[in-house]
C-alpha cells in the first residue's frame, strides 16, 4: 500500500506527490504516462533504491523502512528495458543473485520457462558460453530472456517489469511476452509500459502526469473516458493501422 507517498530528489523539486495505491497479492498493476511522469520512480521506492520523503509504503501492513533492504530485494525481481549481463558464462548470469545452490535442472527449467533454453543449446559451449560485457554476444531478445530466467530462478514474490519489451522487434516481443506471462503467474507485478497492448489485461492501470495519479482504472474503463490513456490508445491504434496498410500494400 502507498499511503500519501511523496518523493523528491530535493525538497524543492518533488517527483511524486500524494500517491495513493492499494494492491492485493497476485495483482498486476501498470503505470503509463509521459516521460518524466514518475513511473520508474514510483516502483524504485519499493526496493528502497530511494527513500520516500513523506507518507508511507507498507507490505502486509509493515512499513518498508522497517524491513532491511537485503530482505526486500530478495523478494523483489526486476526485469529492465536494458538488462545488465556480466562477462561470465550464461549459467553464471542466470544464477546471479540467487542466494542458494541451484542444480543444472533448476537452471534449465528457468531457461525453458523464459523461452531461451533451446537457443542456448545451439551455442557450441551451451550454458558455458561466455557472455561479453553487457551481453554483447547476445541479441537484445536473448539478453532479455536470460534476465527473465534469472528472475524466475530467484522466485520473488514481487516483480517490477520496467518497459521490458520496448527495445525488441515485434516477433521477439511475442516470444518475450510468453516468457513474461510464465514469470508473472501467482506474483504481484508492477509494469512500467509505453505500449498499451502490453498492459490491457492489468488489474489496475494508473496514468501518471507530473508526479500525480491523474487516472486510475482498468483498460475498459479508461479507454471509455476522455483523458491521457485514451489519447495514447488512439494514437498507438492509428499507428498500427497505418503500418498494417503499408505492409499490405507491399
């Protein structure tokens, strides 16, 4: 629960103002809005990357400031737009951050759920393949799926998906979407998105502008009312229609 939460890097420049939000376990909550509206910041407060300046955030009724950062982060998995991979083997990258010994079968199961296992097996060294700095030996979609496998293996209660499919092509996005669906099962999920198509099934959608929640509802309720959400939806639908016509013309 976010109860009247505000945050600013300096007192004079608040980034979030009076955020009120209640989320049940297992729900999916999505955040949309213009760049700089506070979407990433609102999620970054949960693992205590930043400390909110007023109000309160609670998990199961406990103020997150009363919970150690290490404990919080053990239970929160994050998949970013540009996932960070280390210059180690693929297996090392998948198991990074898991605070226990894991078997090869556990690693393979996570990779299968992330739709990357079969691809890894095509590499000459399989899971022992060395990944270049920042994953340069892998494509964008492959890096993203390795990162998803890492979070699956970590098995967190809460997920934060920060625009996780925006940097890949449409075919790869469909593959990653399947992997994310596997990842999201039975977990509380925060989605930061620019594409309406990726959040239409969210239990709650919040539209942010200038650090405030200006719209809050489901896709069906928000698309039926005037406002930022319908503007974004109409614009993206028009672009997709024009693209389909161009492709049909070819």
